[in-house]
């Protein structure tokens, strides 16, 4: 069975193995043991309530309970930009007009923005390619919503998610070549690595403070603005089905879209319910497939089960109860996996 749990220090080697499979472009999962070790420590300190909100971040892993192997990772940053600036481009426009000449031109622009400062961020979503089957990706991505629903007061009103932009297998980014490389004088992979390892000061030092006109970009670069990497397209579809929308903000490196949603309007958060646990026969497989999680802060667990989401209780096998760290009479948080199912 696949189960979501908090990251542990012993996961470092497996997370390094996952990072080596990303192919670049996933800034928050660099193949750097020092950075990943610090990320794990910060997550553990967050769970232990040892950090201020500006530094808090939760990291979860997807584990195969039979083998004990960590095959996926996802995370939530509690409040971005309060400690280190959080940048993106806002896609907008400027008007150039002359009444005398009867000329009116609306020019599309990119403006450096910190508009999402203080938002909670969904980040670091990556699933081992060998496990991209069934509903593993859905569990990995959406389990975070049940954690946020259970501990709503620990998160901010707006939730954002940066989607990986268009990058080819050789690490070539059309947007970077037309924009970032002009100001940073380094390759995309170098800038991506520096940002992923926490060395972000160069962004503020080198990025232009004035708007950039899109008409000066290459046609290839303009074509990928707000577009998602093919491997990330399913993750974008998952979030959009939950209520997230692209509101004309993009990543400053690869031009990928930033999605956003009010936390209380996220479907899985808004429609999740608490059901009482009983031990007995496993539920009918014809029932809707649901995300099921305990409401234990330090010992959070989430799995997928067939459950009647409209009932008052749910029956678990002894194995399922052990995985979810619960017993008879405890409450579990439940929501249907897919938006098209009625919850």
C-alpha cells in the first residue's frame, strides 16, 4: 500500500536518488545533499514548532509500505517571501498612445513582482517515474490538502503553486535564453542550482526593475509563457480540478505558470469530512475512491481507500488502521479523490 507520511532524516539517501531523476528545472529539489539535509531538518523543526512562520515548511514522502521505499516527495511552504524575497513575473501591459497621431498601442509586458509574498506554497512535487501508475500521483499531490484542512490555522489565506515551465531534455529553456541569460550571464542549470541551494541574492541584484516588453523576446520564448512542461501537465490538471487558476504570473527562470487559489475554496479542503473508525470488513470496491487521512499533526498519514464519503463511519482492516495510526472510535478525514465525484 502507498502511504503519505512526514519526511524523516533517514530519507536523505532516497531523496537524493529522486532528485537525480528530475532532469533539472525543479528548483526546490536539487541533487545536493547539504541542501536536502537542511530541508529535512527544517521540516522536522517545523513539526516540532521550533521555527517562526516565515521559516516553516512541511515535507512529505510517498512510501511503499511493503518495501519501505520512499518513491515520491511533496511539500508545503507556510508563508513564502517573508524571509527571502519570492519573485515572479506579472504578465501585464502598457499603453502607448498619441492623440495627435491617432496612434494607440497596448504592449504586453513582464514586470518583476512580489505579489505572492505571505502566501502558502505547494511545492517540490516529484514522483519516481517507475511509480507513475494508478493513482499514486493523485495521492501524492492531493494529500497535502487534507493536512491543510486539519490544521487550517497554520496556513495562509492564499495558496500558490509554481508549475515547471518548458525545458527540453538537454536543459534548454527558450524563456531563459531570451530573458534570464541576458541579465545573469550564466546557464539555466547554473541559475536553477543556485536558487535551489538557497543562493538567491543574485536575483535581486541582477534582475531588471523596469518592465520588459514581450515584443523584444524571441517567438519561441513568447510561445512558452505560461506553458507547462509536458511531465508537469498532469499536476497542473490536478490543481485546476481543485480550483486553482493561472492569473498571469509566471516563473522568472522558465516562464512556467503560477497557479493560485483561496485556501477555503480548494475543493478537497472545503468538502473533506470526518468519519468515525470501526474495525471490520473492508469496504466495497464499488464505493468511491477517497483520500483518507488521520488528523494527527506529528504522525500524519494519508492513503487511498474505497469509502462511502456520505456515511458517518468507515470500516478499516487491522492493517489499514495500523498504517493510519488509528483505532475504533477515532476520526479520519475523508474526501473523494476526484472533483467529478460528489463529496
